């Protein structure tokens, strides 16, 4: 099992005021400009997002990540228009006012600059970046790490208080894992490029990261580690024993399907199941 340095303190304590955290996902409906957008006004989009946010927070979730998951198929970073960052900023601001919990932003696919812009405008405390360092082949194509330009952009915004949560060996892609670039090395590169927390995932949305991979990633970094996919009532305690927190989405939705609304009963049941590890 990894050392205690991965299990407490750092960005998690600074943002959430606790050592272990449950973070819920807000999968936003399609925004204007996305292929599946059908003309819904911002009020309808906000109503959907606020419904899920309030269900998660009322059920005991400690913080939220807001994500443009409805914008499938995702654009590469340079093709994401200003409308996406604008919509994300509005949604983030409204959810922050309604819930009062710490918020993060993930702009897909791998777009830290729009995420930072939305975080500054909307009041988010951190952004999630799926490929911070190195590169991989994803279903959007070849995706390169954006750490250098993102950190320079963050500096230009005077936004050093917006933390970076970076994935290691992220889902939905194949990484450059060869003899001299192991998962451990990919993970070490995140800290080298000034990330503040590391996220482990499974292979797809809703698929669990293995305990072996969680421990491999945790053993390669001093940064707090979270698990960002496949977390449910059955595995949350084992995962929290090895990490600083979880990011949970699909298992809290109606029927366990990510595109459905949040199910308040599932949230309460999940938080109850996690309680022993949170109180340890």
C-alpha cells in the first residue's frame, strides 16, 4: 500500500478542508456549438445541471467537477470555440452559488486553457486535465500534453490558486508505455510538470481502475491520488483506503448510466457505504 503522503494533505486538504474527499460529476447537456445541441436555452441547461448538483450535495458529496460531456464527439483543444468556455463559466458560477461546495472543471477533450478561463470566471478551485504530460492516442486522435502552455496561461491570468488535477494513464486511449516509459514514469512526469493531484482511471467511463494500478500510480508520486472512474458502493472503501478520494459519476445516476439524471437514493447509499473509510 502506498505511503501516507498520498492519503492526506496537499491540494485535497487545501481545497476541501479534509483528508479524503468524495467528488461528484456534473455531466452537462450539449452546449451551443456541439453536434448534439438542439437549441435548448441556457435556462434549460442550467436547470439540468443544478438538479444533479443539488442531488449530489444534498446526499453528502463534498465537491463537484463540471464537464462538457454532452459535447460528444469531442473536439481537439485547438478546435474548441469560446462558446464552450463561456457556457462552462456560467454553469460553474450558478452551481457554486447554489451549493457552496468546491468546484472543478474538465473541458473535453484535453483543453486546459478553456478550463482555466472558465475556472477564473466561474470561481472553480481546480481543473482536471486528462493528458497533462506526454501523449496518447485517444478516440479523438493523437492527444498531446498541454502542461507548458497551460501553466503559462495560468500565470498570465494570475490564477496560481487554481489547482491542476491530472490523469495518469487515462481511460479512452493507448499511451506510450514502452520499456523506458512505464506507468510509474508517466506518473512522475505529472509532478515534474507541476500538477497538484493525480487521477487513476479504468479503460472507459464507468470502468474501475484496478487496485494494482492504483497502488502502482500511488507508489510513483508524492502527490495525492484519486480514482476517477468505476467507483461504486462495492469498491469505494478499498479505494479510499489507498487514495485521497474518488470522483464518481455513473454509479450515482438512474440505472447506473452516465447520461441519466442523478439518483438521490443512490447518492445517499453510496455516501453511507463510503463513511467507514472517510472516518478512519
